[in-house]
């Protein structure tokens, strides 16, 4: 049995220590030695086996192909970054001028280029601010504008956003009180009017981004809320900056501000197609109060997010926008080509039309025309275990490799993964 220090001296393992860390390398060597002792591999094969078993990188996060047909999958990190955003993140990884003006050598505001790009992308806003995520934006607004006061909100908009987190709990955790108005299915302007008074911090309108209520329903549009004697904060969720033709019921920042909202709040990693962050846009005096509140410092975004958001905004289209614009004909052609390639390798594969969704990021219940490669159901699990995992969807006893959220450049990864299993 080769000694541990001898195996660790293998140049490939010496190099791996700088890439994945010593404990991971030692664990791989120990596992290989164990296998040699058990007679599963030859003692001379210990180093090769350890090298083959090394993790790919220092982080345990694995890149996967999103072939689920859920465009913004929360469990898969929501929106994928554009190539321009990835390049910006890599460039910002070292020391950067995030709070420095290289011309004067003086300190500046943080991420001014990002703020400028966001302001240009939301021209209806007098000012903008960016925090860690949509939930942080809500917490900041509630703390700065309604601590010890009331947030007036419809009972139809007391939403659970996922993983057991509920907006009402989030809002009251700031010391604000909720003044619930209306009912689950119907709320009228008169309900708001009766509730708004000297105790009101703001009126909050929350977009139902992950559920649909149908039937005998009514809610109050922003235009009417804007007539109340209180600021109106609109949580639009998805981060659409302008209307999207495929998603007519999804509110957008421009339309919401023009309708009279004083502040709009949205996520950066949903339909905006950028990094995780929370966007706040609207009236200059309110944005300023939020930006200068002590809590803002605890919710600020890192330089990697600043870099990614600016590049996302300055270099359209995002992969998310591109996916939405693709159209079934093109997806179907790719599915046909993939299925033919796989059939030629003896895989039972067939191109089919499918219905994808936007997912946790918005547009609940809206089907998006897509296409998929249908494989036997057992492929779903095997593809998840492939060296480059492909996440699919199981429907009616079949594994669907849905192409909506798969960039065309990843089609070869699907072929490789299917072939490998
Ligand atoms: C997604 C969402 C949130 C939470 O935003 P995060 O960026 O996930 O923190 C809040 N409100 C609405 C309406 C949402 O859709």
C-alpha cells in the first residue's frame, strides 16, 4: 500500500490542493486507499483513483442544466447570468473601484455605474436603490417608513413566498403593524379609504406572483390606491421593467410607477434575469430615506452583485429574455435534432411539444409553449447523477428534457449526459 505522504506528493494532487483544498484531497486519497485495502483496486492505482474522485472545484455547488421547463427555478438558483454579467463578476472578483473614482482618487458612492444603469432602465423612477433581495427591500421599506406605524394591505395579498417564509411575518418583524383590509377574494377602494389615517406608514400592494385567485374576485388598481392620502409601495415581484407580450398579467416597473406607485419593489433574479438582489425604484425622497436608514448598511449588496446587475442591465438580452422569446418552432427543431442524435445511439428518444412555466419568478398558471425530448422515466434520476447533471421533469411516466430554459449551447451537454448514463 503506498504511503499517504507518497500519494500526496503526486503532482496532480499537489496541484489539486490549491484548487479544492487539502481536506478534500486527503479525503479522496483515504477513500482510494480504503478501496485498495478492500481489494477493489490495485495498490498502484491509488493515486489515479484519488485524482478521478476529486471534487471539481472548491465549492460544492454543481452547475446543472435546467431542463425542467421551469424558467426561473428557485432550487436551481433562479435566473442564469448573461455572459456579460459573468465576465463582470469575474473582473470584479479582485480589488475593484467599487467605491472609488479613479480620476480623482477620491471615495465615491458605492456602485455608481450600477445605479446609473438601473436609473436609465427605469426612467419613470426619480431614484433607485439596490439591496440583497426582494424580501430585504420590503424589510427596508417597512422599517424606514412604517416602524411603529401601520402598513395597510389587502387580506388577498398576505402571501407566503416559499420555504415557509410569509410576507406578513417579514413585515411585522420590523416593528410595523399590519392593517388588514378587505377579504381573501375581494377588496375595494373603500376598504383602504376607511383604514388610511395618521397611523399609516404606507399602503402596500403585493403582486400574487405564485398563485392565482379566480371567480368572484376584485382588487384595487394602483391608479386608485394612488388617490389615497398615503405613499403606495408596490411589490411587483418579478422585476419586469417594461411589459412582456407573453405575460400580460405580470406588472412592470414602468407601468406601476406611471400608474402612481410611490415606490416599486422587485427581485433581480426573476424576470429581470440578473443576480439575486432587491430593486427599489420611485420617489426620490422615499428612496433617499431608505438608502440612508441604518438598516440599509446591513442589507447592501456585494461588489459581485453590483457588477452582475450593471452588466445585466447594460448588455441585453438576458438568457431569461432570450428563452422567453425563443418560440416553440425553434425549440421543437432542437428537440427533433437531439432526439435523432440520441436514437442513432440506441436511446428511446422522441421530440414532443411541452408546456413550460415561468416558475417561482412570476406569471403563475401561464403556460409557455415549449418542446422537449421524451425519454423513459428512469432517465430522470440517472441524468441527475451524470457528471454534468441535467435536471428534467417527470410527467405521465416519462422523463421530459424541456428545452425552454436550456441555452442552445448546452444541447451537447444533454447528449453527453444521456450517453454517459
Ligand atoms: C419573489 C417575491 C418576493 C421575494 O423576493 P426575493 O427576491 O425572493 O427575496 C416578494 N414579493 C413577491 C411578490 C415576490 O414575487
